[in-house]
C-alpha cells in the first residue's frame, strides 16, 4: 500500500518531491517505493527527461485501477469507522433535494441534537442494492424498494417554471401553446422520467412542438438554467417551492399534474432501531410537514402514489 500510494501521488503531481510532501516522506523514500513497485511489476512506470517526469503507457493504465482501489479502501475505512461511532449519522441524499429541501433545515437539526455529527453524501443516483452503506437516505421513485421502510415526503406535483425576466420577454408566455415560441429545458436523468408529455396532455396541448430545447443531465442544473433565464423547465414541487417563495422562479400557468413519483425518506432495516435514526426520522417528517400546507401527507408510509391528475396552484403540498 505504501508503494501504491507513492505511485498515485507521484503520478498526480508528476513530481517525487511534491508526492513526498503530501505523504510526509522524503523524496528518496518515494523513489525507493516506486522502484519496488516497478520491480514487482517488471515494468517501467515513469519516463525521466531533463528532470521532468511523465507516465509510461503501462503506468497510465495501471493508475486508473490503483486510484479507484485507493479511493474505495478510503471510503470503506470511513464507513467502518462511522459504523462504530454512534454519534455520526450518515445520510445519502439526491443533490437537488438536498439543496432545496434538506439544507435549509439542517441548522435546526444540529440545534435540537448537538450530540450527533451529520455526514451528508449527495449524488445523482441511488444505492438501491441490498447493501445500504448509510443510516437513512432520500430516494426518488414509487417507494417499492426491498429491505427498507420508506416514508413518502409529500405529493409530488410537476408544472412549468421560469424566471421573472424570462417571463417578461417577447413573445408572451400566457398560454401553454406559447411554449412553441420559447426554449424548454429537459432533464435527461436516468432517475427522473421526462414528464413534459403528461403535463402537455393535461393542458390539452399535447400536439405542440417547443421552440428550442435544452437537455440537462441533472435536475439541479435544469432548475439553475431556469433561474438564469435560459428557458422554461418542468419544476417539481419538492424542489422548486423555495425558489417560488423567494421569487427566483415564477409559475406562468395555473396547471399542475400530480406525478406518480415522489421523494421518500428511506430507512434500512439494519439502522431502523437505532436512536439516532429514529430521532432523524421523526425530525425529518415533522420539519418537512411544517414546511408544507399541513395536509399530513409527509408522515405517511408508502405504498401507492396517486395517479396523474390535474391540480391547481393552491394545492401545493411539498
């Protein structure tokens, strides 16, 4: 492992001296570790030309595997340490929800439960395998995952949103048919289904074609594009409600469609009985419920989400 770490650092810096500083070793020790590795592999890893280092082709191929292995071992070490620390609460959360809904409430959690340290792991995908390397998570779907208890975090509604400055542009955006003259932003994530067709059907304009189209691979990027005035995005009530309250986004139409998908608080069986997870679950449901219209939907356990239907602006519940 010492030789592998020396190789990875030297390859990243292309300098034995900088690698030595990072690893708290001497340049001679780093050179010795690289030499040991080259002898083990029977292959040259670095080219030396006028005191400049460059990777050989063998080293470039080997580096990818070594770097992944070191990172995986580092993560595994952190996870093993966390499992033994009852004061650390590890939460996996999809990025858009973390930014829009979870972050604004985290200070309240720390004030109520200062003994716990929160480790937040954000991403654009979900770890839905039987191995759950977290205490609790926020996932998106219909709530039918095995091995976990899932709590639905409100009814999810989808509807177009844009910035005020975009709305002020010409041509006007007063009726859904006007979308044929404007840029529409899609989210092409594997996790999120494009629900524009459902909304267009509910608005009785399913035959129109958008003016221009932009595709983003993550919901957070799509929402930011709308905030910056790039185009109209199909917002989701769980992640754009705060932007609407702050005026950074506006809703050009009064048409909302209830999505069959929603965000869920997911608790694996192995952590459901721990005090820290029970406290976080109760806090999460009560905090989000207080952030809603108070219809009580946040604290309900899953099972069947509502089918798509037309709703109005006054029904915002997430």
